[in-house]
C-alpha cells in the first residue's frame, strides 16, 4: 500500500518531465486514468512505429488515420499544458504527417522524419518526458 502511494507520487512528479522508469510506466497504465490526449499520443506513437517499418521496407503507408485529427479536441491530463501555441503545433504536425501519405516514394524517409521532428517540436514546448522515446521513431 505504502509502495503504491510512493509510485503515484513519482508519477505526478515525472509525467511529462522525465523519461519514466519502467516500473512506473507499468503501474501507470494499470491504475492511473489515462487522459484522452495521452491515449491518442500512444496511438500516434504506434502508428509511426508501423510507418517507420514500412518506410524502411520501401513501402508507403496507406490510409491517413483521421482519428489523429482529434489532437485539437482531446482532453489533457493537465489542461494548463495546452499553451496558445498548441494548435499551431498540432497543425504543423498534422500537415507533416499527411505528407507521408501523399509524397512520392523517394521522399518517404525525409517525410517520415519531418513528421517525427514535428512531434518533437511540440514536445519541447509542452511535454519533454517522452522525447527520447519519440526520437527512436526517426530513421537514421
Ligand atoms: C501539439 C503538441 C503535440 C504533438 C504534435 C505531439 N505531442 Fe505527444 N504529447 C503532447 C502532450 C501535451 C502530451 C501529454 C498528454 C497528457 O498527459 O494528457 C503528450 C504525450 C505524449 C506521450 C506520452 C503518453 C503517455 O502518457 O504515456 C507520447 C509517447 C507522445 N506524446 C508521443 C508523441 C508522438 C509519437 C507524436 C508525433 C507522432 C506526438 N507525441 C506529437 C503534445 C504533443
């Protein structure tokens, strides 16, 4: 019981600030209610991981996932993270992400990395914790 309390404390301290240690991530996914935004982010993460694999195989991702447009309306864990620049960063991200689906095959790596860099650009202003994880989506 005491241990759980300490972990919760750590979650509130670390979320968005630092890369979270593994055991906390597990506790978090089981016990803490996830915000709509966090859930959407995890889907975006998975989709971009899928896209990275496709692009590395020289294949173009198909069917732009329209649910990602919800980035404009999804509720955040901490609404004060929603800075005035948030909408601009959301559009910047959605535009670069759409280009992955519209580009010619020889620009795929470039377009994919642009999209990932636009995730990172917003995170630098709002939520630095997941940046090391997001960087793994880049194609070197
Ligand atoms: C417009 C700003 C913005 C953009 C663009 C953005 N993020 Fe986020 N991201 C956030 C914010 C704010 C949170 C914190 C959400 C919360 O706690 O409610 C977050 C949270 C996350 C998390 C942590 C989720 C969790 O709680 O476990 C991951 C992973 C993540 N983002 C990955 C990505 C990826 C990958 C992309 C690009 C495909 C991306 N983000 C684009 C602002 C952004």
